[in-house]
C-alpha cells in the first residue's frame, strides 16, 4: 500500500467527505438511542497541515483554507469541529474522519475504526487512545464489515448507525466492484444503517456503470452528492469527488443542495467547478 492520506489532508475531497459525514452524524443524533459508526479505511485520525507531506502537495490551500468565514450551517459546523481539533492539537491540526466521528457522537455511542497499514493504524491508536468509545482495528475494512455488522458490543445491539467507506482507489475502477459487493452484503446484515461511500471523479462518464449498480442495491434510497473543482475531462488527475449515500436521512438532499452550491463557489478553480445532489433511487 503506497497511499498516504497525509499528502491530501484538507483538500477539496476531504471537505466534501467531512461536511457530509458530520451532517449524517447530526441526523443520527436527532434520536436518543445509541448508535454505532464503522470507519473502514480510517487513516491516522489526525494530520498536520504544516507537515512535510501536506506542504509538498499544498492541497489544503485549495480546500479547507478557502472556507474561512463561510456561513452555510453545514460548512460552519465542519469549521467549528476543526477549530475544536486545533484547540486540542495545535493550530495546523486537521481532523480525519475517526476524530470527527469521536467529536460528533455521544457518550453512549460506539465507534470502530479500521486501518490496514501498520504505521497508520499505530498513529490512529495513539491519536484516540484516550477515548474508550473508539476501538481501533489493524485490519482490512471490507473484511471488518462482514465481521462487525450487525454491530453488537457485549449485550448491546445497535439498531442505528453509519458506515463510512473511504478507500484509496489505488485499483481505480476495480475498487467499485469490491465496494459495491461489500455494500450489498452489509445491507443484508444491517439494512437500516446509513452507508457513505466516497469515490474520486476524473472522467464522470466512466462512472455510469457504478451509478447503475448503486441504484440497484437493496437500500431504501441511494443519493449521490458530488463536487467538482474543475472540468471532468482529464483521466490523469482527480477533478472532484462524490459520496454515495445509502439510506440517506430524511430530506438529506434538501439539506445538502445549498451546501454544495457554497462549496462549488468557494473551491471551484478559476470560477469553475460544479456540484450535484441527485437521487439514483429516491425513497418511497
């Protein structure tokens, strides 16, 4: 595994992923029952935007750094979480999804984070060792979906929760085959959960088979939220990214539409960019 998220922390893809993740968490918290979150490709949990890896790419400058002062509620929620992270870990800290989950969820909730790379898993354990709600597993996240769903910890069964699947897509389009198979299996095991699958966009037309297959998954609904910062006409770079949201919370599309318009204006390069929130399979 050659991928290191430290090179990409805080970029436009992180912004989209983390804004939507926090919105999904807040929807879960609307009800008092305990919930469970599984992060299948968790990374190291915390990043430094002044570290060598982040400075080498400078991707945060085109991402989170452009959002200061944004008033959209979902973006402001995300920026407030970053401020809380920096209050604890220093002015250049950037929270990964495990830290954001721990920040957003409650005392009665539980979180499992999987990371296959040994160095990243060790860093993740160090970053969240103080939080008894969080279990870190140095293992393959797809295998963990089979082993951990439906979630049960001791005598507690969790009826509500979410699963975040954020693979590095080193295998390019082949990753979709693995992820969609895992989602189909997980929906059979834990059908009521919210599932979030992040994916990169280079040439959007190459994603048509993925959209068709995602539409046919046995979920109550399938929503895509996509943010492009430049035209999707180059297969050589990531021009944007998206999230497939299965079993989206009520009116999640309505909530996300103005937020993605704000992100498009803030992060689009040279006044460009595009965004869409669209049902592949609308709820009945």
